[in-house]
């Protein structure tokens, strides 16, 4: 089995307070939804119905990121991220299929450290997945900056401006707005990823993290027609 990208929901953003994220379309049971939220502050994010993968501050005092997962089981979860006051929250949800369907979908060593900075070079701390995985390159910035494509096997799940999805909420002059992005490589080996760098359009406070999703187990149903009386007779004769 391989992991596939299904689609991404509409981003949600606001000048302050809570945001509502858009649900990915056409969900199926056991799809894993990954939500990435950024705010231009150090105010905690709360997301009920979801399990937190990581949350922490990035560069300066104007960057905070959180990452969450939800395994779809027939009904849409809460989509409101609670963010008490604060500045320019923004977030999006990407949906993946073929991910491990029990327990955490994240590889045992598949969560990196949250990294932060205040320049135009967004570095993501390396991880070493234990198995072949889907690598998510997640980051947010305290301004509405587009990101330079990673190229190779990396594709965009959602990313402001350059990725063709929604831009963040523009606040009053002089205040920061924000942006968020999710790139993915659907199949990376069980080895050191190295530091992955994404360039944003301007120097602003940012936060980043790598997350590796574990592929689901391979299963194949055995049809009744595959087991015939003749084959069972031959097997019985072999062991006589």
C-alpha cells in the first residue's frame, strides 16, 4: 500500500481570535487529516476532536505553529481552532489516504523539533523515520509570504499565493499578517532527511517542523476461488 494525497480544505484565517478551517472534500474512512496552524504571536492554539502532534513558538515573538491529526471515521470533526486574542491566525488541512490506520499515524521517530527564525530561509530540522514514510514539510510565517517550490518529488498541499490557494487575512497597516504551507513527498526512505530549507518571499518570523506519516500495512484478501479442492488435495498428498 502507498500513501496518496487526497486534497486540501480551504484555509481559514482572521485578524485575531478563532479561525475555522475548511474540511477536505470526498473523505473516506481512515483518511488521515493533518492540520497546520500558525499565528503571529505566542498564544496557544486549541483544537478539540483532534490530536496534537506538536505545538510551540518559532522566531522572535511573532510566530507560533501547531500540528494536529484526525482520522476520519464517517463524520466531520470540529473545525474551529480556538485562539484567544493574539494576532493573524491562519491554518489549513491536508488529507492523506493509505496511512497507518491504528494508533498514531506518525512514524515512531517521525516528528521533528520545531525550528524558528526571522529571515527568509525557513529551515526544517532533520528527522530519521524508522520506515518508508510520507514526509510533510510544514511551516508558517508572520507575513503573507509565498514559498519557493522545493522541486523533485515534493508537491504542494497548500501554500499561499504561489500554490494557488487562499491568501491569509490582511490586517491593518503596520500589523503582521500571516501565511502557512504544507509540502509533501509521498515516499521517503527510512533514513536521515537532512535539514530541508524552504525560501519565503521576505525576511519575517517563522516556525517549521517535519512530520513523517507511516504507510498502512499491506493486506490482500484471499478469494474463495483461489482455494480449490484440487489444490487442497495436492497439499494433503504432499504431507502424507
